C-alpha cells in the first residue's frame, strides 16, 4: 500500500474518535499496512500532536471519573485495554485525584432511584453489583450502597 494510504487511514480513524497510539497501531496493522510504515506514520502524527497518549488518557479518565462516576480501578482497566501504559495511567489518575467513595455514593444514589419499591435485600446486591461493574472496590461499593439505600451501616444486606 502507498504511504499516503496509511496517513489517510490514520486520519480517518482519528476523525471518528480520539485513539491511543497503541489502538491506532493495532487498527492500521490489522488493516494490512506494514509495521514499519505504521511506526513512521505514528511518529509523524505524534510530532504534530494528533496522537498524544497522555492527553488521551486524561480525557478518558476525566470523562469516566466525572460524568460516569466510575471507580479508579475501572478507569485504570479501561485505559490499559486502550493501550495506555500502566505508569502513565497511574500518573493521570493520581493527578486527577478525587474521592472514589464520594463518586460511588453519588452513582449509587442516582441508581437507587430505579430500585424504589424493590425490597432492600434485593436492591442492595443489585446496587453493589452495579458499582462493581463501574470499577469501584468491593468495600467502597457496599458502603455506598448502604448509604444510598438508607441502610444501617452494620447491616450487610446479603452481600
């Protein structure tokens, strides 16, 4: 394939949504481009600022932590799946900070509205499972679910 083809394909992929260097590399290699030309193109795109793993990781983490109220553990998994190296993901998460427990409580309260009318012994495990899927630690999820459902903190509620 011609070198311009890899450039065009990379730009089309980036126009669809932001991507990490690793995601872009996988997509281009899977599309049949030679590894050498992919590396050259990725270096070119990094030089002009179109590929920036740190900015990408920050944007993904800000959205996940802020809008989606995910837990840090889940965000770290998501970043790893997108090809962001662990040390970079950890640095971004550390920089963004925030309180996982408070995020979990906010998310649990928003979700608990859907569980009105469901007995607490059924609502509690559902809410905990939901928080776990969003990347919150188990104990944080249990505490947040108890608070959102107005349960006594000493009651396990079946979890």
